[in-house]
């Protein structure tokens, strides 16, 4: 958690968000969900506008804390009162994690806690489970939703003007917004400038092969989940890929490499 924006910066941000959201209300969502995410909007043009304007506002500010990172995906995220749970997940792999790390800069537009569905994380899970994540690969913790929510996830309680910076590989979740006000946040998925952004695709007809595609921000404005990437260069493949679903005990053992305290929560 970091102090990210002063009051004048926050005021400018709030005005920018109101302008973008007002324009975005005319577009339908490609994905049905309990929360509003700009990534789901039907207009690639508006999604690119969101990307460009928010990127212009934030990139220099984020690099006060990061070492020359650039945005790859930007999301405007609203939870209406009474709903909006985001399932337990990891973000996809956006770089070769044997060499680089991508991060999400998570910026609330209000004070956030478990009451209004703040971000919750499992400390130590960011580089101990798997480096291969995409919509075409099941989560390695598939089926463990209940114990993960009940025992291991810890909330980030942030004030307006603060931000959380998390490794995209960390397990995270957010609960329903149980207050009477909208919970609004912004997410910037950022990658090192020198890294080639990538996307893994696991072909259902050949599940032991992962194809690797070089992608960019424009790709994600027209991206269709679960479909094979088109219009981008295939730069490699991994053969002999084996998906292994973890038991709770296996997950705890792996995470304990980074977070030995997790064993006390079992």
C-alpha cells in the first residue's frame, strides 16, 4: 500500500473518470457479470480511449514506485451496492515470468475495506504456483474457492488517494459491496518496458501444447476470451505442458515457501 495521489491529483482523476464513464454508458457489455468493468465494453474504440487517457494521467505517477513500467491493460471498475463479487483468481500471464514480473496498480476512488468489497490477497502466492495463466488454462486451485475465501485471503484496507501494487500472479478476490454507495476503482496492468508482452493459448484439441503470442495494448481492446489470438505474431510454443490441479494441502505447502505463516491458517 502506498500514498499515491494528493488531493489536487485526486480531483483531476475523479473528473476524468466521470467523463469517461458518462461516454461509456452507451455501450453494451460483451461479458455478463455482477460488476461493471470497462474491459467488457463492446466498443474497442472507447476501450482504447480509456487506455490512452488513463495511461497519460498515471504512467509517470506509477513510475515513481516502479522501474520503467508501461500500461498494457487499463480497467475502470464499479461495484454497485449489494453485489459485485469478483471470483478468486490470478491475473493472466502477461510476460515471461522466468525473466520479468507484471503488476497491477489498483487505485480506489473511495476508502475501501471488506465492507465495500476491497481487494483481498493471499500473501506469498505470487511466484510459487504457476507461471502459465490464461483464459484457456484452468486455475491450479480450481474447486478450492470456499477454503481460500474462508481462511487465507486478507483484505487491503486503503484510503482514497492510496494505491495497492500487486504482482499479477498473486491469488486475489473481492467480495460483494455491502454498502449503499458505488465502489469505484481503477486497475492498471503494467509490464516492464523492455519485456515483450505475451499471451498463452492452450488449444483444446492439443492440451499439452501452449502457443505463445506477442501482444500489445491494442490487442486487448479487441480481445475475445477463450478464442485463439488473431492478428498477432506467434513467437513460440511449449510442448509437454501438464495441467495439475492442486489440493488445499499442496497449495498451502507451495505458498509457505514465501509465507510460512499460512500453515497456521489451515
